C-alpha cells in the first residue's frame, strides 16, 4: 500500500468549514487505497496572534518559552482535524512533534531536524488510522519543545515523506501551485506544471512564498516528489521533481526581493584573508547576507558590496565598521532603498545571450542596475526600490512568462518511490548525520577561463546592456558576470570568458573603455573558477565563510565572488587553481555526498 503525505497550511485550516474540507481530501486519498499522513499548520493567523500576545508581555521573550507558546497553535489544529475525520466515519490519531519522535537540535525558534522515529507512525498507519501530525515542531535531547522557524510545516511534511519513503508529498495551500512570479504582485503570472528542485530552491530563496527553501532541500536530498496544489480545488497544481519537463524558454520564473539594503566596503587590502575576516564577523553577528559582489582592482585594494535584509542594515554597519577600520579600509554608503530582481531557469545553462536580453530589456525600461551577479541558472540585478515592480514586470514579459496558459490536463507523472534506497539504511544514516546536515555534491575547478574588468563604468541605464551586446556581437561566450557598485556615478564590471577568446575579449573591452570613457581596464589571461555546489548552502550560512577560511589558510586571494542557493563560485589566480581545489575538498570532506 502506497503512502501519501498531505500538508495543509494555516489558510487551508483557518475555520471549521476549511478543516472539514481538508479532512475530506485525506479521506478520499484513504478511500483510494493510500495510507495517509496529514501535516497541519496552526489555524489562520493563530501564530501571529500568539506572537503579538508574547510581545505584549515581554519585549524580549525567551526563545524556549516562545517555542512552548507557538507549538500550541498546531496542537489545536491537529486535534480538530482528527475530530473532523472521526465525524466523517474514519479513524484518525493526532500527534504532536514530540509524540511522533521528531528530534531536533536545541536552536529554539529555528531548530533543525536531526532524525525522526518512524515506529509509532507506521504502527498507527497499519491499524488503519489517518495520522494527523503537528507541523513546525519537534523536541530536543533534553525533551524541550522546539519549533522549526519559517516554513516549518512544509519542512515537517517533506521530512516525513523522506523517512517514510512516501510516493509523494502534497502541499495544499491557497494558490494553485508554483507560478512564474508571485501572482499577488503581477496578475499576469502563469502556473508552472513542473519545476526542477534547483529552480525551486532559487525561487524560494528569492521570496517565492509558496514553498520554503528547507523543505525543497529535503526533497532534493531524498528525491521526494512534491506537488503544490490548491486546497480549494482538485486542480493538478505544480510538481517539484529532480528533472522537470524540457522547456524551450531559458527562464522558468522571475522573482522580486523588495526590502534589501546595500552595504559597501571600500579600499580594504586585496590580500588573502581580508574577505574571510569580514564575513566571519557577519556570521558571528548572525547577519543574513544575500548578494555578495567583490570586484578586482589594480591598486592593491578591493571594494566589496553585498546586500542584507533592510531591517538588518544598521546592525550590519555597526558590526563591520571596527573590522573595516582595523583593516585600513572604510565603510561606503549604505542604501536601504534597493530591491533585487532575478530570473531563474535551467535553460540558461544551455542557451547563450540570456543576460544580454535581461540587461537590454531593463535598459529599455530605463531601469538602472546597481549590482549584477550571475550563476549557472540565475541572474540577479539590484535596482532602486521605486523601480522594482517595473523591473519585475519587464523581465517577466521579456522571457515570455506572461503569455500562454499552462496545460496540465495532458501531463502525467508517475512518482518513483525510493525503492533504490533501503528504508532502514536511510533512517540509520540520518540518525547519525542529521537530516538537515549540509550535503556537498561536488567541488569543481574550471581553469579554462580568462577575466576582463572594466573600472569606472558610467552608472546609468543601458550601460551593461551596451557592454554585453558588443561582447555577444563578437561571438564571445560569457560565463560569470559581476557588476559591483562603486559610487552613484560609476560601477565596475567583470566577466569571465573562455581562455581561447581572451584576445578577442580584450580587444572588445578596449573599444568599450574608449567609447564610454571608463577609468580603466584590468584583466588576467588565466584564472581559476572554484565552485562548491550542494544542498543547504543558503540555510547553512557558514559555507561561504568556510570557503574563505580554507583559501586564506592556503594563502590564496579571491578576485571575484558570486553566490546562489545551490552554488558558491569564487575566482582566483589561475596558477592557484589546483591548490584551491585541494584545500576546499579537504575543508568540506565530511559533508561530501
């Protein structure tokens, strides 16, 4: 008998009528011969209400007591859901996280799942029960109640599907599935039938609220098919799997991260260890760093820009200022009024000219880009907040994401249970390593590229588009692109190209420098791109710091950086590539898959 996990979010269980509707979906699956586990969130805005009550009592309530308080929301929901199923004539048992046996670490309000005991759930299922599991919560080794943080019920659902080797995990929500962008922002957004795990990880990290990154990490790590669908209908929804349907379009989705702040650091020594010291301080201050852009210079100093959530800008500035001063640098201007616009798609890896199209479209819309980073499947640009919505609509339309309806009626997918993995072996391994432990898939060296940097490029709409139009028109393939913020008038743009195209690239860059009166031209004919890819790179915030630490200890300087949800790329001098590869593999040996 196959097993299905169904998760219902707060809006899907907001009142008695919706609880009964969700109960009927579980009963229908049970009638179709499935064993069913329901994972249920707190009703409606119950969690928000509890947080508000806590704030009225204390300005800084203890994290442990917040977990005790917030976990009660799910306890109410699971009991009511079990009653609803009983009223429909079927057996049901409700369980809290501790009763299930969800063991976590002791990081209150943001705990990570270590392992899950399956004996009780399996016994109850074998007795014919529909099991109602409280999402969002677990218990630590000292029997303290813990909560998993934002998206915790999604994480619970996919984790249970993983350890129990479920046929699929269905996430019921108040939208029809995964859209090309947030339909609450752009009404022209379209439903996507299938999404690759990596695409969904990127979209989730960029603010696509339908799923949280940690739950997608579980899906990818343990090959759980995740279906996102509406609790209000029987529509197909969207399927998140390892290999989505092949699409002609290079971009599958666009996203807006509205409330960002840009932090700039100027004139720090361009030597090994500088970036490590800076980001170690940020990690210790628990600052959430997003875009990181380091560009090269020719005067022995480096400028570094990065983004943080807007409400963390002042805290970040205060934490960094003493370190920057000690290094001999200076803090640049902080801009709290910026937003990040991104496009994501597996097709970028095989189609050229995607970045050019995005830059040209934004230029035509008179949108100025302050920072740019690219990865294999994502391009992000930092823009003024008052231009953010226009920028999102522009790139969404440019890649055809606003036209045509998604046809799911003819699409079929047969989930493949994890039969290739013995369940006992899976559970045994997870209990030893922790279900949410960092997994590194690969560490790769690419020493076949060169780097070209234009400094002091006029910072105005259309410049990046003009630069890369000229590069593309000469048949030059571009890999990494980094535009860093220099000041209100200037920017620096670096890009990497195949080594055999270096001479042609340098010739084009020289003409661009002259045409746009850029301050300078900097280049290296041989670079090494080091890439760490895996699962959990964003949620395990120390990955980039560990990379910088290892390179520092090997006395290797970092020239360029770009980051994504599934990869961190750094560029170093070409002759240091093999040494960099060796030290990174040693640093992450315990996390390698």
